[in-house]
């Protein structure tokens, strides 16, 4: 029951779900799997070993699943897995993974990738993430749920961005961002907490107060950043603060943006 414009090319082997709509001049490769009710506007290319979940919409001139922009790539079998209800706007590019990065570029559910943004190889994006126009996400980056990346921003390879963080426009992020952090300035600085986002999601006043106190302790407490975080974990009763502590104590390839850095 899918509607496929006669000018589009659907290669043998492609799997098209129920009630999909494929507009003019699209190309769907032989190893592509489209879920139910997926819509490709016009001039969309979906190639490689790529899976796109139900109810996702991809707008004109997006290219999904093409090989990575990585000189180490030697043609190994790698893939893109995109979840349900994503909105991928015009000129977005999402590259397949590499053997050295686990082989999969993965995007969760209910995300908005705005016009011209780039998702490089082996990136993992969570759920309810907004990546604004012309932002560039380098290889091996991990972006947790409910993150907003501002327009014209760049995220350095191997950086982790914790849940609920926000990155302002025209910002270069070179180190990990703690959950609920606010990053801005041309060379990204951890400048506070994403208080607006916390309030919009209905986080209690008590938890917000605990987060603000935790941020102050991370900024001005005694000892190293890791020592302050460990002490927070020993003292706090807030699940939100514990999430920050666990993030800081986890593995990091890029170290952290710290308050005032």
C-alpha cells in the first residue's frame, strides 16, 4: 500500500514498510529497511546497511547511510540504525559506522535533526534530541537524551554530552559536558545548568536546588574536579546529582568541561 513516485529508484532487496510515501527522485539502496509509514520527501538518498524506524520523515536532499568520511575506512560492513518518529530535515547527512568504532551509527527515537546538520560515523544519539541547523557532530560522539545542540556548533570527536544538556549556537565543544550542563561561547565553556530545560520537563524545585548546589561545589569545592564529584556522590540524595557524578566518574576520552574552564 506504499506510494512510490515513478521517478524514484528502489533497488532490488530494499524492504519498504506499510503505508510509506516516497516522493520524486529518491534513491533507496538494496540493503535499506524502511519501517511503516516512513516518508521520504523528494531527492532523498538512503543507502548502505540502513534501518529507519516507523513514522520517520526525511526531507529533500538528505543523504542517509553513505560511507564515513574517515580515511581509515576500508569498505568494511557497517550500518546506520535510526529509530522511530524522527524528523530529518533538508541536506542532513548521516554516515555509517566504522569497524574501529563498533560499526554502527545509531540515532534513537523522536529526534529533530534540522537543516544541514551532519552526523558522522559511530555517533550515538539518544531520544528527544534537537540538533539545530548546520551543527556538525564528529565521529564517535555520544549524545544522551533530551540534549539540544545549537546552530552552527561543532562537537569534537569522542566527546560525550550528558542527558538534558544544552549547547549554545556557534560553540565548539571539545570536552565532555556533564548532564544538565549549559555550554556556550566560541570555545565552549561550562557556564551553568540548563535550568529552563529542567523546569520545562517538570523537575521538582528541590531537585533543581540540589543541582545548583552541586554545580557550585563542582566549581568551587576543594580538591580536583573528580574528587569534588566523588564527594558529591557520597553526600547527595538527589538522583539528578548522582547522574552527574556517575557521568564524571565514567570513562572519558576527552576529559571534561569544568565550571569556569
